């Protein structure tokens, strides 16, 4: 009987320390592995860097497209450039131009 009382007494002394240690382990684990822990922070930081790089690429592409669209507006069209592109795409010539056809090389 005295042995059971001694065990109960010792468990009474150890239980708060064991609970405190378990709480420390629980919070330490979640501080590292949890939803808002260190590993999640690292993963989100890497994702943020990738997203920023993608945003820069998209911004550059958008600027290129805005520039091309601005060139198509009536007040922004360069007449010489427009004529050159139209002649190239439509195969048009002026009356005073001469076309010289070169024979195709056969290998």
C-alpha cells in the first residue's frame, strides 16, 4: 500500500513537468512545421519571389504591347513605317518601281 502511495506522490510531482514539456514540444513543433511556422514562411517567401519575377515579366510584356498598340493609333502612326509594312505584306509597288526576279537556286 505504501508503494502505491509513493507512486501516486511521485506521479503528482512529475505530471505538471511532463505536461509542461509536452506543451513546449507541441508549440515548438507547430512553430517550425505549422501552418504559420518557419517552414511555411520559407515556402511563402520563395513563392513571393517567384510571383514578383513573374509580375515583372508580365509588366515588361504589357509595356511592349502598349507600345505596339500606341503605334497603331492614328496620331501615333509613322506614315513611312505603315507604307513599308503594307507594301511588304501586300506585295504592292509604286508605279515608278521595277521588280527584278532572280532565278531560284536549285541544289
